[in-house]
């Protein structure tokens, strides 16, 4: 098996491809992307296989700024949504040693976005 070389610059087509593989994996239930809310703090907990190197990893992301921005935008237009699309930008942080990765940076370098629809209370 050839090692997947670290790579963090992608063409639009490659990004689209990673995104659609990630989405398929999320629909399958292999990749879980859970958006969490505690009072005004939003985050995402991600677990599953990377669509590029296929290694399983877990990661958490803070989404508060992004979600608050969206909500503020809606409120300025006088709308209070009860559901919202939240884009979660995920970076592979698998523990494998991909050749060429920068010092102190793990994963294979892949980034992809999975959008989640979440209820707003
Ligand atoms: Zn990997
Ligand atoms: Zn990866």
C-alpha cells in the first residue's frame, strides 16, 4: 500500500470531490458531524474516516463566531430562524505519519466541509 503524501493545497475540483466523499460518508453514518450548543457557545464534534487518507480521526471545532454571525445577519433582516445551515470546515488530523507533513502538523492535510442543519432555540 502506498502512503498518502501530505498535501494541503487543492484545486476546486479536488475540494469538491473531498466534500462529496465526506458527505457520502456522513450519510452512511461512517463520519459523524455533531453540532453542539451550550447556551451561546457552539461547536462541532467530528469523528470518522478522512475522505482522502481514510484514517479515522476525531476533532472538535469552535463554531460560535460563525453561528453568531449568521444569527445576527438573520436578526438584522427581522427573521428569527428555527433552523440553520451550519458549515463545518473539517481538517484531517489523523495520527498517521503522512510523508511531507510539516513539523507539529498531523493528518494528511485534507480539508473538507460538511454542512449540518441544526435547530435554533
Ligand atoms: Zn491519514
Ligand atoms: Zn486524511
